[in-house]
C-alpha cells in the first residue's frame, strides 16, 4: 500500500501497483466506480491505472497518474473537479489545463535531505515552517500551477497566508541547491 486517504464518509486506497480502491458512502459518485451505490467492501476503480498519488475531499477525490495527468471524480457543487461545470461525476475525468508543475500531492521531497515541516497544516491565516535555514526561498502554487505567493522565509517567523483562498497548494522551499515540495492545505 502506498497511500490511504479519507473523505467525508469514504476511503480511497492507492496500491503499489498503481491501482485505486475505494469503499464507503457513494451518494455523489465519490467512489469513482461508475454508479452512486454505497459499498461496504473495497472496490477497484477500473478506469484508473498507473496512479502515483491520491487525495480525498469531503465528497470528491483527485489522483495523479505517472504521466502527470490529474483525474477527479465525485461531487462538483463548487466546481472542485476542475471541469468548468457543476456536474458531478461518478467516474474519474481528466482535469484539463494544468501545467506540468503539479506532479505531486503527497510526494514530499524533490531532493535529498531537507526535512521541513509546515504547521499548522491545514492552516487558516498563518503558517510556520520548521527546520528551514536562514534565507530560504518559498514559492506557493495553486492547483493550476499559478504562483500565488513568493518570498524569502526566515526561521521562527510566521508566514501570512490570509490572502489565499481555501484549497490545496504546492509549496516549494529552496535553499542553495536543495528544494523540497510540501502540500499546503488552506481552510
């Protein structure tokens, strides 16, 4: 098993072979199995393969395939599936228009030994980064790959993120020749 994540009342499992399995409530198609029938047993999402990361929202899910494509399914009341509509989907659909920067949600490190920690995460107005050296740089990207914040960060100084909307962001922290990517959740 590579990863397990849970939503409002369902669970998604990413296996080592790149398959995704789900179980639980399926009122909005959040299991991704082609129907809206709740399941108390784990069922494979047959249309997904070669997946490297999964993430669940309250009633929807996202997956990244090894070719850097992003797939979404479930409730879409606020257009969280990224398909320019409010139509929910009970099967995974490809999210179009993402840049290649969005390649990982859970794969934390893109280099060697840095061990930075974001806290609190999820966050509201401020976040701190543990383990950063002086004069590290930080860039935050939204789900479309757009830079929404960029600045130098210092140890022990909180970062004001109150200007960010609720959502999932990628934060790249760099110092000298090392960079680490972290997932930032803003509530």
